[in-house]
C-alpha cells in the first residue's frame, strides 16, 4: 500500500472526496438546448439567420454592375479572387414599394451558400451573434415584408422582442431570387 503522504496517495484521496461530494450534491442543473444565429437589420425590421447558413460577414465589396439586371442586384464583387454575386436585401424585400437600395454606413454583406453556389446579401446592419433557448421558438407572425415572408418559418421571442428567423438558403435558391434579369 502506498504511503498516505506521497503525492499520488494525496491525489487519490482528493479524487475520492470530490466524487463523494458530487454524489451528495442535491442541485441538478438542467442544460437547455440552444440555437444561435447572426442578428441583422433590413429596413426597419430585425432578423436573425442561423449560424449554419452564414458563411462569412464582410464589408460590402466594390461591385461591377451587370447590365439588364434588377435594381436590387448590386453586381459582382471580387472577394479574395472569388466572384460573389451581391444583392441588396432591403431593395429585394421592399421592391414593390419602390424602395431604393444603396450602401448605408453600417451595411454589411452576409455570404451564404447552397451547394457550390454562393451569394452575398447586403443588409443594413449586423448586430452580432444571438443565442436563444429552443423553448423560446414560436411559429412566425406576419412581421416580415411580403417578399421575405415565405422564408420565415419561425421566430424567437425574448423580453418583448421578436426575432424572425430568415432562412437564407431557400431564399437564395428560390426561382424569384435567381431571376435577376429585368
């Protein structure tokens, strides 16, 4: 048997005490499942997109306009040698109301992709990462602009605020979004 004063014996004693203490602890802490996403603003509406859909957040790259395209399609940008089609999400969402796009001071581009195709979505502002408990998820209310409503299946609610979840992959893969020609 090892001497009770050796470092190994002391460690074994400490481990045994810790295990006994943990077994006697009556407090059980429940870990709730979480969902996280990137919060952003389009017009006067706040949204959130899942972390699994946002590849990167960029300052808006200089874009080359493509003749004969919709006004909400800003053009093609060069991001580290890769071509990125960039669309103004505000102009796309509000185009029936004759909204004008353009870069705003806090504008950022969310890059997202499905398969091998990538798209850049310019938003008015990125507000950072948000975490929600899954129990805070609810069916979507009718807050989103008409053009984006089909891509908002649910929302999170916390402290009186509503965060519609904009599903970027179905949006950027939709026939309407891909029809950039006038």
